[in-house]
């Protein structure tokens, strides 16, 4: 699991770009709509889902990402892989 620091809340598609899962917001939107993204175990089809500290984002075939509040908006934590 990778821990990704964000400041405040963040939209799911923005988080996917911020965490490095995708390179553009459009790709984030497409990934969410594909049904491969879960938040706290629930399949999400809306890119506008707001995330906050403690949410777990799982991307099928890629991995799990923990939303960690209080981070800088300039760079995500590399985190620790398990």
C-alpha cells in the first residue's frame, strides 16, 4: 500500500493523477468509468467522488493507495510498499 499525502479533500480523478496512477485527468476519468477503481471497498463510477484523510483507493491491477491528509500539494509521498 502506498501512502499519498494530500491537503484537504481531493476529487477521485485528481487523486489518481496526483498519485501517479494516470498521467492526465482524462485518463483518470476513463479509469474510474471502467469500473476498476474502488474507494473503501466500494466500486466507484463517478470521477467526482471526494476523498479525504483515511480513504483507501484500490485500482485493480495497479495497487492500493491510502489518502493521507496534511500533505503538501507539491509532491506525493512515495510511501512504503507492502
